C-alpha cells in the first residue's frame, strides 16, 4: 500500500489550511457563492438537497483499518453515524455541516486521506478491480499504475479546470473487468505484446450520463514508461478542443465522437511526440512503485476441505460459493461483504459496521480492505481456515447475505432522497425489488444478473450498463421509471436498450418480475440473463412487460 511521504503530508496539510480560510471567508460573506463553488468542489464538497455531501477519496479502492476507524469517528462526531460507498470506490458523508468540513478534512489528513479532486472539472479518483494484486490471471498488478496516475494527476495545474470532469480506470485481467473500464474518459488496459513486454492498450471517449458511449481504442500498445506522456497528450487535446459553451457536450466522449476516434487518435499522437521524451518515466520510478505493492508475507497454508462444515451449515456453503473468490495464493480466499440489506440504502455502513469491518480486517487479513465498484467491501487476504469463524461473525451482524453478483446486489445512487439533481428516488425502488426477491433459491435460479438504478440522467447508479437498468424520470411532476435491458460493463461491453414508456413507482417490481419470468421462459441451459437477451432481443420482453 502506498504511504504518504513527508512532502505528501505537508501538501495535504497546506490544502486543508487553505480550504479552512476559504470556507471562513465564504461564511463571513467575503466570498460569493459563485466564487466559493469551484473551491469547495475541488475539495469534494457538494451542496445536496438537504445538506452538504463530502466525498472522500479512496485511491483505487484501497484502505487500511486505521483510515476506516477514523471515518467511523468522523461519522459519529460530524455526521449521522454512517457513511456511503460510491461506485467510484470513494466514501461519502451525507450530512456534514458546512462549517465543520475543514475540521473533517483536518481529521482525514491525520490518516493520510483527503477529498481533493473528488468533484469539479478535474481528473477524479482512478479506479480498478477491487481484487487487484490477489486474483489469478492478472498480466500485472494494476495498483502501481493507478498510483502513478494518482501522483501525476493530483494538483496538476494544467488539468484543474477541464471542460468537464474526467475519469480513468485501469484493468489487468483478460477474462474479467470489474471496473467498467470501457465506460471511462480514458480506459487503461494492461497488456502484453508479441515480444512479451508489458504495456498498455488505451481507450478514450467512454462514459455514461446523458449520452452513454463505449470508449474507442486509440492506441493498441503503449510502452509502460510512456504512460504519463500519453495521458498528458490525451488530456491536452481534450483541454484544447473540448467544448466549454455547453456542459452537456463538454465531456471527452463528445469530442471523440465529433472528431471520430481515428482523428482524435491522430491529434493525441501528434501531441505525444512533444511530450514523450520529457515525461518518460525512469525505470527506478517504476521499480519503486512496484515495491510499494509487493505481496504480503503469506503463511504456508493448505486449501481447506469444507465438506463437513458445508453439510452442517448450508448457509455457510452458500456464502462461501457466492461471496468468496479464489485467491492466487494457496490457503487464502477473497471475501466480499455485502452492504445491500433490506431497509438499508445500498452501500451504506453504520459507525458500528465500519468498526466491525476494521476489526475483522485486522484479525483475519493484513489490516487492509477494498471498497468495490458495486458498493460493497472486500477483505482480500483471508486464510481459508478462518472463513467459518468470519462468516459466523458476519451472519450475527446481518452482513453475510449470499447474493454477490445476483439481482439483489443492486447498484443504486442516493437519488431524490439526498441528491438535488435527481428526478426521482432510487432507494425505495431498490428496497421494493430487494423485498420482492428476498428468497435466495429464487435469486440463484435467476443466475448472474446486474440490476442498476439511477435517479437521473447523470447515471451515478450506472443504469446504462446494468443487465436491467432503472432510470428515474420526471413526468409532469410525478416520479416515473424507465427500464433498460441488455447493458453490460465487462469486456464485451454493451449499453442497455430502452424497453419503452416509463412506469409508475409502484409498478416497477411487477415489471421487473415479468421481465425475469420472460427470461426464465426463454433461456436455454446455462444462459445468463445477458446471454438470453442478446440472443432473443428486446421484443419478447417488451410484449410481456406492456401486455
């Protein structure tokens, strides 16, 4: 895990002091709302429907237990006793008082955390696979690449006021993409060329929101030492040519589409010729970054035989099969803790739960854990011999629901309950669907299925890439919901197709059930929902949903 240097700490401390002064001047009436807005956004502070929202950066989803305990402490003292995991692997506080935010940032700085560039028209938090570094099949651990991007992009003066926000994701697995990399402004894929050299394939122009677009490949292979030069060239082309007269057309995806990917790539290559030598990364820098993420000192353990425990505890067997994944080191397992419980907003953790997760990470892992794109928590280094004991603890605290990757593992934005931009509430729809499909046998029969909910076209719930997507819309002042089908965020990425006219809130669970019954009637053996949909198309689902 990367730890701050003295320089890093000094920089963040100075930033906190700077923002404290800015906030005090704003509260005293010495800064206008327009003057203060870009300053607070650069420090992760939004003004939401009922209170400010502070988004805390969690670089590539990696945290230690000291940091989580600090967030729990802050949530108790300055918020309402809980925090929220976002789809960008960050953590959000939904009820801080504006005058307390500088104090919160000062507290975060004591555990090497901040909220810098988690909002505003700048380069946001870089994301990656939550299992980075511990899952088999990686071409290389993506975390050193993420850290390189973080160090380059934080406080970069040329890219602090871009036409719009800018997001980067890194993927290192050929068979699985848990970071929705194709839907980012820049997608960085770690690849190996014919000579066996490790480098990057670069995509640009992906994104969701009002105009969802799958990114286009603009470079098939980039040497590792050239990454920063190429990213800088890409950002420079966007900064120079991106639209600033219309915020709905300001994202890089619009520029790439307008120029065509081929012409955009040509402009980047031309700029790259100017940046390549000056920004080439020296081998010792790459080596130092790699050393920040060397494997832990794993014990020499054997894989466990759980046959007897599975027979005695069927719920443990379900949890093991669904909520844990293979680890590349023998005798270990990756555990995902579900933050999706009936009656709780998806991704929320109470203070007590945060402290519990920290305790479990200290007891069963190396004191680290990951936030996930799906708004859950992963403990990625659990000895198999400890799994049953860990499961018992999670079960006791209602955090062992075995549904990761199934329909009730819902991605959901805060929606109209919190967000001033939302057209409709998201959380009650998630709640209604979770209660409708609360039987695990039914869930397992449906198979692997992503259901994503957004309260508005900004798509913070990534509804476009859900196998089933739900979008809140305003219909003459009433909350309605548009359904999309066929979205997929993996390497074979696709955008969902709109089913038809929107539905009232109370009809949504019935419509979802009819869609799923249609799938069950049409699927062949072994087909997932996305497979069946791609084979038969939207029409059978449309006919049943509107019958």
